[in-house]
């Protein structure tokens, strides 16, 4: 047999093993393409990101998977920050990073649960027997719980058949469906989560304390991020601890539902995409529907508190804008000794409605978010040619107050990321009018053709800076707390998500992959771009997308399975490449790239047509039958 045919055997065998329903149509790209700079940078960034993760783990993880730092309970520098250190490692693997990255993340996650179960507190009961119970946080708010679960949520992209992962996701989702009698977080009659503090020990139905938020002090001096002096200065915990308590003195309202709890839908949607058990989908849609109704009752504003009676503002005399992290959460922060405005509307509410969109394809969920922005834009001001939008609503502290709730704390472009998400989910040109046309969006609009190379070079610079910080790190485990390493952990994935997937992660606040494409390697049977393959999403519209694919190897052919959407939620109708249009009518397309070959593929596609799934293409015998 000729050598060329021998080289093709693994690829042909892998393609033959993919069920027709999963593999879809196959096309072959033969046209030679000179290696584009963006493709070379993508491949190198995947490689060096992976190497940087290995170096980081060598320095900051011990043989048990314990993070080398001083563990503490609390939201300032506690368990969520420790595991958030690895926030994009599972995403990196799903993009095409090394298998070692995934192995190290799983080691760190298992070690994290063990390490923080050894924690004991005296000033708060929340961690008196460990920070976790049944491998889930005992009680916390979803701003912090979600941060700590970012990597865990995305593990299913790479390992949907991991039985332990599937069991855990089902168990965690069950804690919000009253399947666990020790975690009665949900009221099914009123369709609400009973407290901003919730978890494996159920809801907190009392007023919180500063110790719940801050935890116990620990002996020693630390590089504290939560202080005006910054990380470069060592501060004695005993001396500084009162300042940490002062940070949270006004964070004590707890009872009732909070818009941050919409992030809990990530448990339900992931459990559904792993199992396709109807109950998980039903719960997510039931809970989001309740929030949709409450929002309509508040004139299109997503309320920040819902009483145990199910009514917006029910714990605050009907004032729907009140509550911890709510619209009116203007506080005096005693740590920085000044007034701070902390409305966390966009930290989780966008996630909840987007999850419902993924499950149903119903643009009505995006309409809720757009109407919220309409209300905000109705209050805009124009000063010196700049559009200023309010970030807060209620009785403004530090501003003139006329006795009625009002909009306040104006800023320029405070909602750029959220407006971008609305546009990407709707693909309406009218939504694009509010989006800042710069960076990646400008590239998609044909206004910045150099952006891919610039963005990838910037991410290389990020990895280089972080590695230098790691080499020069003056701390030791007894002088760093959980959040310190968030400023050192090296991998950069945002540009890769934008450019290869046509996806968008904005400041880490959406913990679900919304993208136009995803890729699988049928030879290695794993998620991510196969070796030597580069991808660039060049254009997106409501019913079409343009993708450039290239095989950088001049020696070996490569085969990649291209998926429509992060979870196969979209449908390829046809693809035009190399002068030929091919019907597809599937959520996946198998593309064979000859050595050194590349081409632009122009897809016609229907968005949100299929039920989203985490199953890899070769495991989808059931796909399309539901």
C-alpha cells in the first residue's frame, strides 16, 4: 500500500466510525493556502497556553491537587477564588489545548474540594464543618458560587461521558429542584429560590452577618487584593481584619429571591444537556418564566429582590430595586472608606434568559433583556458628545434625593458587553446600533481586517506578562490568600473564542458557551481543533456565517468535524466552498483538509433549531429524534 494511503488510514477509520446522523455531510478542501499569520498564531497560542498551565501547576499545586496558599472562608478571598484560578482551563482544552491541561484541572478540582473541606470556622456556621457539603458550597450568593464553578460548568464540553461529572451535575441541579431534603432552596409554588444565600445546606432564612461574608481571620501577613494599597504590600491580617468586616457591613439583606439566582439555571441546563431528562429543562424554563413575569410587573425592569410571597420587592415593602447587590445597592464600603455603587444586574440575569433561549430558541427571552436596556436608554444623557447611561436606580446615596426613586450614577458605555450579547443572540441590526463598533465586532463588520493578528498578539503578550509575574512572585503559601493567584494564572482564551468559534465571553460573567461554531477531532476522539488546523470566523449574520479553515501541515491531511453552535443548537442548511454548494441539513459537517489546503466556507444556517447537547458528534445516535 502506498505511504500516502497508510497515512490516511487513521482518518478514514475515524470517519467510518462516526454515525451518519452525527457526521453529517463531508466535504474535502484541496486548494492550497499559504499559512495565514492568524492561523500560525492560533496554533502557537494553544501550545503555549497549555505549556504555561503546566508551569503554573508545577509551582502552585502540590501532589494532592491542593492550591499552595492559605485557605479561608469568605467572599473576599475564599473558596470561590481558589478554584476560580483555573476558570478557563477546561475552555482551553475544548478549544484544542493539551490533554495535560484537562488532567491538571481535574486534579485541582478534586484537591480543592478536599482542601476546603478541611476548613473550620468559629465566627460563622457556614464553614464550621468545611466550606463544601456533598461537594457543593454550603451557602453563598451566585455571584461568587458561579465564579467558583466557571471551569466546572465547561468541563462537559470535553468530557460529556464522564459519569462522575454527570452524577455531580445532576446532584447539584437537584439541590435547586428540592430533590435533596437537606437543600430546600426552591419554592415550587411561588417559583423562587428562597434566599440570596443558598447551596447544599439550603437557603439562609435569616439576616446575614459580616462573618458570613468575611469568615474568620487567620494569623499572618498577606498580599491582600481587597485593599486600597494593592497586592504589592504585605498587611497583617489581625490589624486589617476590621477593615475587611467593614467592607461588608451593608451586605446583610438575605431573605427572598435575587436576580443573581438566575445563574443557578446553569446547573439545570448542563444537567439537561448531559442527560436530556425532561425535568431539568422544565425547571429552568419554569424558573425563568417566573422572572419574566416579575420583570413585566416592574415595567420591564428585572427586579433585584422578590419576597417569599413571590412578589417583586416583597421583602422591602414593594421596592423591587432594593436588596443586596440590587439596583439601589449604594453602600459605604468601610474598607476603601467611600461610597460604592454595586448593582450586579448583569452578573447573572443575562445568563438565565440566555439559557432559556438555548433551550427553546424563543427570542422572547432576548426581548426581556432588550426591553431592560430600552428602559435604561430612555434615561440617557448626552454630555460633550458622549452618551451616558445610569447604572443605579432607587433613592441615591450621595446624590440629591427628591423623595421618589430615580436613576443615577451615570457612566459611558457601562453595558457594552451586555449589548453585544443581545446582538449576538438576536442578530438584529437594530441591536447592533447600540453596540460599540470596535475590536472583534469591528472585524466582523469588515472595519478592522488586522484585528485577528492584533488580538492574538495581545494574548501572547498577556501570557508572557503572566509568566514573568509567576517567575518574580515574591509570595509563599503562608503570605497569599485565594484570590492572589487570579492575577498570575497565565492562559488567555478570549481571542480564541472570538476568532475560532464566533463566540463571546464578556469579562467572565457568562458561564456558558454561546458560539456559532465548535470543533471536534475525529482521529483523537476529543473536542477542539485538530492538530495543525486553524479557523477564523470572518462574518456572522442571522442566517449565514463565513468561516476560513486551513491545514497548516504541508505533509499530512487533517479532518475536522465542524458543529453549528457550542451545543449543536444551530443547523447547517448548506455550505459553499471551492466553487461548489453542498446541502448539509445537519448540525455537523465533516471537513477533510488536504496537506497545506485551506478555504473559505460560506454557510447558510438556521439558528436555535436543535435541542442543545453536550454529546460529541460520534455519540449522537439519538440526535434529531427528540
